[in-house]
């Protein structure tokens, strides 16, 4: 109980608003939405953001529906735009999603990307500025081939599932030659 209250307090100090607050302000969120630590959703324009079903935001993702860059110019205005994230989307850590962007269904956005344009369905996109590197089918096929040669660990090899010290050391050793996978 005390730990959860401390976590809420720390989030408030970092400027993170509870998801419920965004929803009260008009944010639309589908089923099975998961937002990891330190994500920021544009509080001042939550109602301009629509997030679909089965969406996961990795740590430190920022979703912005406004851009105040013109405030200090003679125009003295803020640009605003809709942000739509489709179904079955994974957004990698540290990604920034800018206003007036639509991310389609079945999309993977790589870590550290700056999403400044629409991303079509079934795409894998990365970079700053973002660019499409493949479609989902190609990405899955490529990784399925790699999985045949590289270590694949079961779910019990996760912290929340009680990974042991011995398993941690074994994982480190097996990953020295390259990438691995958790099922």
C-alpha cells in the first residue's frame, strides 16, 4: 500500500498524469492498453488522442497532440493535431509521437523514433525522422529464421516469473554471441 502511494507520488513529481485523468479529459483507449514507466501523454490535449486495442507503449514514450513552437513568434499560436494509434501496435522506448500523425494497425515502432508522419498498416518503422524498414510479415519471417540459430527462453526466465541467479548467468552467457528471444 505504501509502496504504491510512493510510486503515484513520484509519477506526479515527474509530470506523469494517471491514465484515468487523461480518459476523463477525453483520451480514447482501447482494450488491453499497456503503458510502461515514464510515459507522457499530452495532458493539455488528451481528447485529440485515440489509442486502439492491444497497444503497448514501452518506457519513456511521449505522445504530443500540440506543438508550441509558434508561441514565441509573431503568430503567437500553438499547432494542434489529432494522434491516432491503431490496433496491435508496439511503440518502442523513448519514442516521440508528434501531432497530426496516424499509426496504422499491426505496427511496430522502433525505440528512439520520432514519428512525424503517418505509418501505414502492417509496417515496421524506426528512426529520426521515422522511416519504414519492412512490413510485419517480412519482420516476423526474418526473426523466425534467427530464432532457429539463437537462444529462445521461456516465460519463466523473466524477473516477474522468478528467474533464478543461475538462469540469469546462463542467459548472459548464451547472449554473448548475439540476440536471443523470450517466448
